[in-house]
């Protein structure tokens, strides 16, 4: 009986040492079922890095890729843009009006448009919007494709919707800025660009009338909204 008591005491003390991780209070000790300790957390609409997950869904005809449906408006966002990527989307964007058309953009929003332009776009398009930012430098910079002069006739003739499409999905050698610049901010930037196209830039006058492509699609109705 006495022996049993001693064995019990020894086992109990050993268990208590293992169980509580000894003197280190923060140590959780042994994990018997690590799957339950470290569960796989699935975030709705989040990126899911479980290997082959989307392929496995697709093989079962479940067309889910973790991305929000086109046209989804994020919480806190005010604008949607129901036009998809690609050439046909770009063509449709020609007649898509700016949601800011006819509204007075506040000086604070205009300033913010300028600030965000300088952060994201000026590296290529230049702080003077002349298409000659530090990445291009008249062809001496590292970027291999000439950024558009945003004050030339071609860009003046683009509709706000086309510019929005280009910023959102990219255009030619220009990548998408959809993840860097929020929808509302994209329209502010466009307004900022418009405000600079109003003939103040001496460098725009060189562009020949009817420059290539300029005659194209949407005649912009909102150009005067600066
Ligand atoms: C890495 C360089 C680079 C950056 C940064 C960049 N662009 Fe561009 N952008 C280009 C190039 C190159 C083109 C010409 C694309 C073409 O037509 O092939 C272009 C074209 C454009 C056009 C004309 C699109 C059209 O419909 O023809 C607009 C408008 C424009 N950019 C706006 C912006 C704005 C606004 C930003 C910032 C949010 C920006 N760009 C950032 C390189 C850049």
C-alpha cells in the first residue's frame, strides 16, 4: 500500500512537470494532436495557399477562386466598375461615365489625387505628366517602353472610363494599379490629370492635331470637370 502511494506520488510529480512545462509557465508542453492546436484557418475571400485546393474544386465543377465577384463593392468603398478586363472591356469603358462627372471635387480630394499620382504614377509619367519620369528619362531610364504623355492629344481624347480601365487593369506595358490605388482615388487621379491637361503645359502643344489613335472612341464629356 505504501509502495503504491510512493509510485503514485512519483508518477504524479513527473506528469505535473511534463504537463505544465516545468518552471516555464509559457511553454504549452507536448502537443498530442497538433492538427487541433494549429488548425488550418480559411479566410473567406482571402488567399488560400493549401496546395491544389482550387484545382480540386475545379475538378468538381465548383468555380470558386477566392476572388470577389466582378462588380463587388468593398465595405467602405463607394464606387463599382462593372466592366471586365480586356479589349472589349476597354472599348465598353469608352462610354462609361465618371461617377464624379458633374460633381464638384473638393480641393482636398484634388490634392489627394495629386499626391497619389506622384506616389504611383510619376515614376513613369513624370511629375509634369509629360511621360518622362525617372524610369524613362527620355529613353535612358531602365523602363523599356515609353510611358504615355498624359497631356498629349491622344490622352486628352481618352474618356475617363478608358483611363479608369487602364489604371485598373493595366494597358500595354503598363501594369495594373488596381491593388495600389482605391477606386475612389483612381477617379481623383483622373480629375487631377484632366486639370493638368487644360493647356497650362507648354509641352503638350507640340502634339500634332489628330495624333494617332486620338480620333478613336469616346469623346469625353467630362473633360471640363476640373
Ligand atoms: C512602370 C511605368 C508606369 C507607371 C508606374 C504608370 N504607367 Fe501609365 N502607362 C505606362 C506606359 C508604358 C503606357 C503606354 C501603354 C501602351 O499604350 O502600351 C501607359 C499608359 C497610360 C495611360 C493611357 C492609357 C490608354 O488608354 O491608352 C494612362 C491614362 C496612364 N498610363 C495613367 C497612369 C496612371 C494614372 C498611373 C498611376 C496610377 C500610371 N499610369 C502608372 C507606364 C506606366
